[in-house]
C-alpha cells in the first residue's frame, strides 16, 4: 500500500532522475544554508543540518517525486535537524553560559528561514561570509567550494591534491574563524562591501585559474573547478547585474574556457594557442563573453577583469593566430599594468611587445622583469624567454631555457610540453650540423 501511494505521488509530481535531483540540490544547497545561517547563526552546525537534509532529499525524491516546494522542504528538514543538533550539543556541554546564549530554532521570533524574498540575497551573503578577510585565500577557496559550491571535502581535496584530512582541518578552521569573528549574517555596506566583493571575485578567479591551468598533478586542467567557478560567477552576475567588474570576470572566464576543447591533444598534452584548431572553440561561450564585455566596458569604471576580458576577446575574435591584433593587446596590457602591480601581467605584456616589436624588444623587457623576485623563479618567465630566444634564432639558449622552465613547474603536462620543445631544438641542431 505504501509503495502504491509513493507511485501515485511520483505520477502526480512527475518522475525525476537521480541526476536531475543532484543538479537541483546543488543549486538549492547555498540557499538553504544561507537561510539557516541568517535565522539561527551557528555556521558549522547549520551546514551539518543542511547536508543531512540534502542527503535525505537525494534518497527520497527520486523514489517519491519532488515536493511542491523543494526549497521549503529542505529548509524545514534542515531546521528540524538543526534543533536536534543544538539540543544535543547543549546536553553534552552542560554549560549554563552556552545554554543561555543559544535559542533553539523553534523558539525564535525572527522571520521564517524559508521566506522566499531573501533566497538570492542569502546565497550572495554566504559568498561574502566565505570570503571573510580574516581567512587566508586558501581557506576562502575551500570554504566557498564547500558551502556555496556544494563540493564535498573529498572532492575539494582531490582538486587541490592534498589529503582529505588536511582539507577537513582547513575548512574546520575557517568555520571557527568565522564563528569567533562574530560576523553578523548580512550584506556589508559601503567600502566594506566593495572590499568584500573584490575578495569574492578574487576567490572565484583563483578557483577558475586552478581548474584551467592546474599548478600540479597529471592533468593540465580540472573541468570540475572551471565549471563551478563559472556557475558561481554567473550567480553573482545575476545578483549584481549592474556591476561591470562582475560581468568582466564572467566574460573573462567564458572567453578563456571557450578554448578548452582545443587546448589538449588526445593524450592530454598541451597545445599552445597559436597551434590550436580554432574550429573546436566553443562559439556560444565566445558570443556570450563578447556581449558581456561589450556591455560592461561603457558602464565603467574599467577594472582589471574587464581589461583581461577585452584581451581575451581579441584573441578569440582572431580567425588565425597570425591575425591577432597584437598592438591592441599590448595597449590593453599597458592599461592593466597601471591598475595592477602584478608581475604576470608584466610578463604577458612582454609577450605582446615581442609580437609587435620583435623578440629582441621582448628579451630586453624580460631582463628587467627578471629582477622581480616574485617571478624570477616562475616557470612561465623561463618559458617566455625560451620562446623569444627561439623566435630570434638562438636555439641553444632557447633549449636551455625550456629545460629550466620544465624544472620549475610541478604540472606534469607542462613538463612534457617544455621537454618536448627542448628536444625538438636538440634534433634541429643535430640536423643542421650533419
């Protein structure tokens, strides 16, 4: 009889697959957690309760069908579980001061946690909370992926190639820092909001970069990180549609990720942009990215993400590598250098200058940049030097620079590519002397 009633519910509400439930829960998770933290506080306990509600939904909904209000269902279940957890904690600790501070959820007079008007704001506030300035960038990234992205601790640990226990400690410390800070659950205002939004965008940028160009490990890229960074940045753009830098960051991600299908060979090896099959690039991402940056630039003020997106658009619009508008790219990097004292930006400007003025000009700029200790031992500087020396015909020096670059990267695919470039120059030298 019970099975028959479940079948009737599924028919009335519509069948739903496990994959559809997973996609729905991923989007609802930060809204539910945000609603609980807004009303009850206790970030860590609220997250535990939210996770248990999500687990219950993952088990029940494919069998019984979706409830009429999935978000409200989750918040109700999570609130009940939060009550149980807090009561259990009170009983365990037996501390009067703790008991006096805690008010159980069923005794609160605050607005209901599942009120529909604040669900979008709650997700954005949760992002701001995860990027609290008291946290290190590594902790901000981990907590954002856990609380807002919905990734498990094991998934985050695998993405950053650290043991799960290490990532667990990192996330736990971040939760404790937020709790100890006494940070109220609400949108910051004024200068604090601008500063915190900058931190949110920086964290999303770092997540995307780690996914697109993994700093270590066997894979050149980790699509689960780039996909999640784009999803979260879309969310921020939807919540703050008038912010030009948010639009610029989303545009940059889309225009960069558009090249991903052509960026690796069948064996996972790196293919540089100049050698990529541009017919494989995602045209829908390029179209969307160009529209975003075109609309964002006139709104101003122009920030670094907008300038980087404009540079990415020039690369993506070029039908061939030879047709790239390098003078315009060089000019944009010069604007970017005025806004950011970032040696990687200076390195990219060096490449653009070499493409416009020749490799000798690029090598001269590189000699100056090498004095900057922040990038002197970075494999990218040595790889650029090798490329410019190869362009100038100094194959012996280029080979040594490629090998030096390979020694300085922990990415296996980058190492393979750089060793292959050095090997090709060795072969060419042998052929010329034979």
